[in-house]
C-alpha cells in the first residue's frame, strides 16, 4: 500500500542518485536489520548529511572486493531524523553479510560511529527516523515484523551497544516527540547549482537544497510542480528571477541567481534557514 506518513523521507533522485536502484528485485522480506557505520563519524549540519550518504555510495561502488552495484543499505538515517532512500523497497540488501541474509532482510543504517568514534549514540530524532524507515519498508516493501541487528546471524559488533539495546527492546519510539528539523539552504552551494545545472541534460541534482528552494517558488506560484526536481535549470532561474522582481530588484539584481537578501526572504516565508 502507498506510504502516507509524514516522515522526513528524501528519495534517491532528490539527493543526486539515479531514481531507481539496480539491485535485484525482491518481493518481500522477513524484516529489517539495523546497522551503524562501524567507523568514526562526527556530528554535522543537516544540509551536509546528503553529501555523506552520497559518499557512502561512492565508497561502496569503489569496493572491488564486495562488488556492490549500489549503496549497500536500503535506507540511511541521519542524526536529524531524515530518512534517505538507499536501495529502497523491493531491492535486495547488500549489507547483511551473506547472500542469504541479504535476501532475508532489508538493511537500514544509522549515521552513527562505533564506540569512541565521535557521534556513537543515536539521537531521539534518529531513533524516530529509524522507526519511520522500518515502517516505510513494511508499507512499501512488504517487510515482515522482524527487527534485528546486523550481528544477528553474522559475526560482527554492528550495530553497536546503544543501537542493539534499542533493537532488542523492540525498536520503540522515544517518548519525546520528534522535533521538526528546519531545512538549511547553503547559499554558496545554491549559487553553484544555479551556475552549473542549466547546461546539463535531464534532471541532475548537484545540491539537494535546490529542491527546498524550488518548493518555495512553487508555493509562491512562480514554478510548476514539474520543475520541483532538484535541478536548478532554466525554468528555476526564470522563477527565481520573478521572485527577485517581486522583492523589488531590477536589472542585473534580478538575474535569477540567488542572493542573500532575496533568499532569506524566501526562507522566512517558507520555513528554511539560509547560511553562507
């Protein structure tokens, strides 16, 4: 059945991955296994989390020993509670250790480190996000009710003591209500996207924050929903020029390339924060 929960889910195409994973199709799984990174990891701003997930995928694709066809996980969850689609529903995992285990269960990784490696304990927002990912894979991927850790059935310390304790307790939601993270848009990265994206064909995503801005332009009635795709192409430039003109700018100051003042006004109106 279609997934309708208000989880913070970022689809593959929204943060620069091919829209569909090439991993093998599976109709259903016994359940979901939870992982950690197993390496050092430091806390970071939310707008940098998509970069990290892309880096995981790049490292997996470069791993000639494992010969991954994609990021190994079906989903990744950052400290802010956002769920990044990895292989996604109905795709065989590559992270559980063996072919049989990868077919039996989906895999979800929390962006946390091994003990002593930086951010090594999941936040409440992250636990909510992990639970969201599990329920999403049940709803859209026919995952069964089983929830385990990577170490279940495979010789590893993953997902570490804090996460494994949570898994063994049934992966409950924390008692605290998950905070709604405010999207952050990096102005310098947005300008780079507006400069680089237009000549490209298709809908490449050079910076995931583009979609946040496009959604705001759509809400202003300046951009068609068709172009809210993460690609800062000519239609988005035209829409942003119209926004600059609405803000009172003219001539070279209304060229469709975001500036700090106009972008801050757009963010204030539509719930995102601007950083340089």
